[in-house]
C-alpha cells in the first residue's frame, strides 16, 4: 500500500472515503479499512485521516439545498432584510468564511 496519493469523500454524509495508494491499490473506509496518511505507521490515529476535498467541495457539502436557499431569500424579502443582516446572506457568509479560498 504505502502512502496515500488521493482521498475523496464519496457520499454527502462523509462516511465513505475512497483512498488510492502509491502502489495503485484502492480502499474504502466504509468497508472497514483504515484510511491513514501512511499505512505503515501503526501510531497514526483516525485524527490523522486525510481530507483532500477542495474548499469548493467543503462549501458545497454545507450549503443548504437550493429550495431552502430560495425560501431564505423569500423570507428575507418579506422581512425587509435582503441585505447583510438577512438569514440568507449570513448562511452563505458563514460557510465562505469557514472554508476560505485556497
């Protein structure tokens, strides 16, 4: 196996990770296989798991579904808060701040 060369979340709830190793083998964390930075180092813990998602992928995972976003915009228009004080803006801003561009 050796070192991890790529890892990607394969589902929205972030329970299944497909990992590719330098020797060409692939494993899935969902199948019960550990996903470590270096499979030869037994001291590595799950805290060392690799998350190679881009900031765009991380943001996409946290944004509410489009229909909920539209509902937030409508509610902000009705409340007169379709600005930086509205729920929609705050929702988007929080996620953009949490996952800043690379």
